[in-house]
C-alpha cells in the first residue's frame, strides 16, 4: 500500500511544481502582479490618449516614436506617470479624463512606453505606491511655484 502512495506522489510532483511556478510568477520568481480591474492600457489609449498622442498636438510625444519617448522613458515609470497624472506641459491632469483611476492611467502610460521601446509593465501595488509618492512630490513643487 505504501508503494502505491509513493508512486502517486512522484507522479503528481511535476504537476504540483508546474502549478507552483504559475502561482509564484514563473521560473524567474517574479512577484509582479498587475493591479486588476478597470480598463486596459490600450483601451484608455484609444479612448483618451490617442487624440493627442497620435497626432502630436501640443507637442505630445507621438505613439511609437522611440526618439520622442526616449528621454521620458528614462525619467522612470513612477516619475513620468505621476507628472502626467497631475498634468505636465500641455497635457491636462489625467489626460483630460477625470473618471480614470490611477491604475487605468498608469496602464495607458505603460502601454505607450512599451510601444516606444520601453520595458514598462502594467503597474502592481508597489508601482502605484511609488507613483503616488511622486505625485505628492510633484504637487508640492507646483505649489511652491505659485
């Protein structure tokens, strides 16, 4: 009887290991889990961002333009997203759509950065915290200038 249980346990081991890898984020051990819920980055881009970023109106960096996005991507995902979230240069806060959540807006920013060669992922909880931190810093800077 003991031998049957051992054989079953050995037979199930690969399945258990495979499931564990899926749950833990894969072989890399990454624990990056994007925040769920709301619109995708592409959907937000199509509905909100496209009007300016497709045409370059008000000097908006065009979608997919690696050269225009290079310096922005180098600023970092948290910094660029926070600045855009509160409004920067000719861009209004939240891209002009006050109904967007930070997660939705961040997904759209990451979507555009990826299209221009960046390796940004959709935000997880830690990234959203970093963006909120940068948002507070940016708002203080804006307030000082008044």
